[in-house]
């Protein structure tokens, strides 16, 4: 009887075979529940296995482990990669995270050689390495998605370089612009978003591997070798920093949050434009949904959801900043909270970019309504003031005042500016000639705005073409990359 009890205790001692040596009993169920991260860090399995393979190869080359063991480890890791890829792998919450799930399975596959893999390494440098590699992959995907979004925008912009629409400030009619010009504004924003991601990628692409728990290791490892094998730029110079730094997460999320806000602003415009009260743009059935009670409805759900998903991305950034703000060096378990929100946020962003690209391709402006709306609200008043300055050499402030009085007159009689009789204008400024009517139409207005970056169709056409050329060139370069 006593003997059996003793055996039982013995069994409990190895409850966690990865770190259970000094533990007498198993963790409480709630401990296991709060501690586990496998439900989300399983997303990192490819990176975890790649990093382990690089580490094992380095250990062998440095004669820290035998060549035979290294071969077994590499082979076992390849098997695990395909097991996970094909859905055959059994993830265990009791093994906490991806690192221990993989290592434990490696033990089942190759036996004692597996125990040599974790030499001169800790989960602290391991997780930092995995997450950097994962982030690098995601940034690559987001960049490609943003490029596709830019392409869709630039194509539509070229098609509508001369389509006049109302330009707004304060959501009030301001000056006519072209639809193409409006779309190209988002191409520019996406370009800066891509730039921010590229910057984040450049800074995160240093290798923490080999920093071990926090202090480095006494084994003669070659960190340059693992860094090179994993296509990092260089090993991180300080082991404490290597395991503690999460600014790469915050920085990427900051870039993601800004990109999301850009998409959300555009999504909001689509919601406004497609409202029957406005009616500047139509989305096809592909990007609208109906209402279960109101048969007439065509709701821009995709745009609304893009607008809403911004909350997740900003939330993830916020959460990350809060998690990190009080953490002393080096690794703290708090950092495990870096993954779940980030993974979800970048997924939401990818989906949003995709949905916006689809909507851009799908949307059709109502050109007649746009043109009509462009002239509403005396949107060419600035053109009249500019004409007074140019032709009558009037100071702009005075021209502004004169134009204001002419607009007031037109409003009194409920006429658009170009329909107001010359005689009425002359009552306010006698030197006005019939030539003024040449600048009062919305087409003439946009055509005249040829200043660099202005909305003139000819500018818009050449900018759209420039973007399409740049994007095609980028794509060609990507295809030619080894
Ligand atoms: N699952 C952990 C994380 O994501 C891995 C590192 C654990 N390190 C440790 N010393 N407990 O942060």
C-alpha cells in the first residue's frame, strides 16, 4: 500500500516533463488555464521549427552537439512541420506553448537526442525569435495587399481622371475636384503606410537567438550563423534587450493602427457616398447586403465593418503599450500577452485591405450626379475670386469680398453662379466682363487647377499612370527575386 502511494508521488513529480524537475505536484487547473498560450502561439509553428533547425545546425557546427543528433533533430522537426501542416498534430494545453509542444513531440519521435536541442537556448530568446520571424512574414503579406489596393485605386483613378465631383471641407461643398484625384489621395496614404511597415521590418530584423534566458551562454555558440540562416540582418547586441524588447510589436501595431485609420476614413466616405441622400457612388450586389425587414435596403456592410475593425487594431496597440509600460528587464510572463491581440489585429487589417480593394474595383461613381453636386453650394466661388484677381488685378481679400456679395445675390434669386445675369454681377463690380463665365463651370474649375499636386485631370492622369508604372515595376522586381 505504502509502496503504491510512493509510486504515485513519483509519477506526479514529472507532471511537466519540460520543467517539472523541482516540482512536487501538478499545477492547479486554473493555473494551467491562465498560463497556456498554445491556442494562439500555435500560429508561430513554422517560425518555431525554422529557428530550432537553425539552432541545431549551429550547435552541431560548433561541436556542442553531435552531428548525428543534429540530423535526427532536423529530421524530427521536419516531420512535426508536416504533422502540424496536415492537421495531424495534437496540441496539448498542458504543454503551455508552441515551443514545448514541438519539443515534447520531438522527444516522442527521436528519443533522447531531442533533449539536446534546448542547449544554449531558452524559451525567452526562442519566443522573441519566433515572433520577429512571424511579424516579418506578416509585414510581407500586408505590403503585398497594400500594393494590390493601390493598384485598384490607381486604375480607377485613371479611368476617372476627368470625372468631376464635389470636394468637401467640413463636409460642405468646397471646390470641385476629380474622382480620380480623390482616389489617388488614398494611394498616397497607402504608400506611407507601406513605408511605415518597411521601417518597422528593418528595425525588427535582428536576431535575439542565442541571448538564452537573459545573460547569454557559456557555450561557444555562433549567433552570426543562426542570424544569417534565418535571414536576419545581424544578431542583437545585448542579450537583455534581445529577450525583453517588444517595441517591434508596438511599432508594427502602430503602423497597422494608422493604416487601419486610413482605411476607416475611406470606408466612412463609401458609407456617405452610397447613402441614397448623397448617391455619388454605387456598390454592386457583391459588396452590399439587404435587410431582413426592409426590402428596399442596400447596406454597405463591408465598408462599415472595415470602419469597425479599426477598433481591434487600435485596441491591440493600446493593450500592448499598457502591458509593456511597467515591465522591468528582462523577460516577464506579461509579455506572453503580446501575441493574441496582435495576431487578431493583423488578421483584421489584412481582411480590411482585401475588402477595400474589392470595393474599389466594384464601385461605380454616378458621374451625372457627381457633376451636378460639384456645382452645388457655389463651389466655383473661389474661381470667380481668382478671376477678379487675375483679370482686374484686385487684391485677393477684396476679390473675396466682392465674390461673397455676388454669391449672396445669386442665393437670393436661387441661381447657380454661372446662371446669374451679367447685369446683376456688374451692379456689384462694374468691371466684370462676359469672359467671367469661362471660369464658372465645374469642368473649367478643375481644369484650371494645374499647380503641382492639384486636381486638374491632366495632373491626375499622369499621377495615376506614374503609380501604375511604379507598382508594375515593383511587381516585376518581386517576381525576379530568388
Ligand atoms: N509562451 C511564452 C511567451 O509567449 C514563451 C516564453 C516563456 N518563458 C518563460 N520563461 N516562461 O512568452
